[in-house]
C-alpha cells in the first residue's frame, strides 16, 4: 500500500504543470472601451476624447488656465475607444473602430472639424496613432486574427494596410520618440507587456518587457531615447515602466489611485506628461508629471468643479468693508469651497475692479476656487461683451486665473430707472451675449438667472425668460432663489426645491442655487430656521451646490455656517 502511494506521488510530481491559460483580448475589452484618448494641439491646451454610451465621440478641452470645458459631442458611431494625436500645432486627428469594424477618422484644424471619413480594414479593438513629423501619421490596430496592422499617411496620401507579426491580447499603443522611429506596445497572450519597434529600414522582433497587464498600455516619449509606458494593474492602480537610452528599462513603479479603464497619455509642448483614465465613480480623471517634477494626484475632468458644494458671494460693494485676507481665512474656516467674486457691472466706470487680482491670488493661496461674475445691462453690447471676456482672460500678477465665469442676468427689475433696455430686449440680448462669450472662451460658463417662479406667469418681472436658449449656451444655471419675506420655514424649503427643479428642467442644465441672506426691505431678518429650510430644499433638489447672498450679510450669522456646510456633501 505504501509503495503504491509513493509511486502515485512520484507520478504527480513528475507530471508536467498544466499550461497557463492564454490571455485573451476579451479579458481587457470592457476596460478598453471606456479608455480615453488625449491630444495636445497647442501650448497649454489638452483635449480629452471618450466614447459615449451612444457610441458618439465626446470631447473636453483643458485651456491654458487649467479649466476643463463641458463635454461636446462630435457624433459618429464608435465601437472602440478613440485614438488621438496632433501632428501640427492647431490640428488634431482622431481615429476609432466604426460600426462595421473599419477604421474611421475625423480631424480638426483650428477648431473646425471635418466630416467622418472611412479608411477601411477590419479590426478587433481600438486603433492607436503616432506622428513623427508634420504631415506624417502612423495608425496601428489589432486585426481580426490578433496580428498588428499598420497604415500610414505621408505626402498627403494614405498607404494600404500592412500586416505585421505578433499576437495581441489588447489594443496597441504607438509612440514616435524621434523622426523615423516608431515604438509599439501591446499586451501579449501571456499577459505581459510586449514591444516591437521600427528604427528605420525594418521592424524588430517582438520582445517581452514582463509584468501582468489588466488593460491596454499607453506610451509617450518626452525626448529622443526616452519612453514611458503606463498600464493598469490587477489592483486597479497604474504601473509605469520607463526607458532611457543607455540605462535601459526600469522596473514597474506603482502609481496611487484606482482606475477602471486603460490609461491615456500625452506630452505637452512644455514637456509635461498628462495621464487620464476613468475613475471608480465613472468620472474621468487626470494627473500630470511636470517636466522635471513629480506626479500630481488625480483630479476630475469636470467643467463644473467650481460650482460644487458651498459657495459665498462677494460683490463690488463689499470690497471697501472687508479685510480681504481675514475674510478669506474666515470663508475657508467655515467650509466654503468657492468664492463668487464680482468684477464689474454695467453702471460702473471700469471694466474690472482693481481689487480683483489680489482676491483671486489670495483665494487660490488658501485652496479656494474663484468664479468671476459680471452684471450686464445690455444697453451697450460691446461694453458688456468686453467686460465679460475680461473675466475669462484675466491673468493676475501672480499668474492666477478665474476658475469659471458667470453672467448675472438681472439688470431688468421691472421698476425704477436702472434699466437700460426693456424686458423683451434684455431677454433676446442675454442669449446673444452668452453666445458671443461662449464663442470666445471654453472656460466653464454659468448663467446667473432669475428664479423660475418669477418667469412663468403673465405679468411677472421676468415673463418670457429664454430658459432653453440660455441653457444651450452655458454649462450651468444659477438661479437667484430669493424667497419673499412672507415665506418662512417650510415655505422656504418648497420655494427652493421648486426653483431648483424648474431651472434644471427648463434649461436642461445642472444647477447651483443661491438663497437670500440679507434682510428684506422692511427690515425682516432671515432666521436660522429659514436657512435650515433652504439647505433642506437644496439637498432635496440634489443640485451641484448652494450658497446664500451675500457674504457681508451672512458673515455675522455664525449659527448659519454649520447648516450651510451640509451642502458640501452634495
């Protein structure tokens, strides 16, 4: 009996190990479909492209102030993630797999997009693209047999498709670190990072760089002889592997931050490496390694960041009475995330208050966001446009910029002598103004609007307010939901909730809502209970955030701020 057991044990020990299961493209396909693409078409600008659930191409732009635009749909029926590259300043080319498995292509020159074009082929998974010189594009994709397929654009013409060796278990990633040199990376059937390169004259053999990939790779080069490759690991964190001519390949380095898609990467004209991927909550994230510096943490690609949570308002009349630094220290201590700072108004003699740059820099130094807002009168459209664009383009002596801008549409009160134009004229000119501002900046833009309950009935101050047209030209609406003095407690909650819901429904845009902190004309003060009810209404409406106008009025009301801080949980 013992001999039999020993013989069986020997047979088990000597038997060959079962073969490792081959890595399949299907293992990473779902993560890959959600992966973004990045391009850097001009100094300071980064574009992020993603595939919407409808299959359309989505584009977001980060301007030279670091502000992300809202998502723009560029149409199409994509069945893969996109790939993007800029081969000349001001030009972006985007590729993807189309509905029949073919390569589709669209490009923009100075913001003007071509129609979608078809470049043939049949593929499984997403393409990748690299450019080693102006007028040169090299596109690679995984063929239906798992091989690497190659097509290039040169001298104004596209080549046919070239089949290269290899068996890929992910989409490839290509990079050009010098003219005439191409490096291509992909996940192999053993799950490792595979590499093939073209130094000129012919392609190398595929070699393994080790590791275990749970996504397609993303490769970039910051200079001749330098490569960075990023992949998603099994724990959801990115891994970075770097190459330097003369030193060879580094080990994999783990980068903090969990992602749920493959990465995208691009190098800016300043030499910064920008990386993006989808995060746990479904929002797209971005991080940067400045030239010669260390990685930042992940932040969201979100045009509406500045409008989230608790805000506070500072207008032109507050500057003389407030000690700037003390006020900002107080706002930060009370949980405020964004300062809404007025820059000018139609009746002022200046385009922008001289106090503004100092407030912007001092707020940013305390980690506060700043939204600049202007109050137009629409009697002089050139003046109002000039003063609004000044908010978007401000650069302070310290290099600061506004995080977003707002247009305060309220100059028509229906009574008094401050009105420059009639209500009907203001309604039409407000839309004209917002369209002109939008055409001049991609910075996040909010329309500060009347409360919807003052716009819907005959005879109301703002009857006929163009909600849909305003929503079509802005990223967010911010209704001034200033409840009347006879509305108290539960009425304040319902008033806030109603205005928030109507504003969202009528404009088609997200909402940040502002309540009333100042006393009414007869001296009736807003109570603690009113503020509690206002916060209840904002929370029930699930807006992006809320605020109470204005800081000078609310500063002494210390009991309000713990209640208002609830808005940071929205």
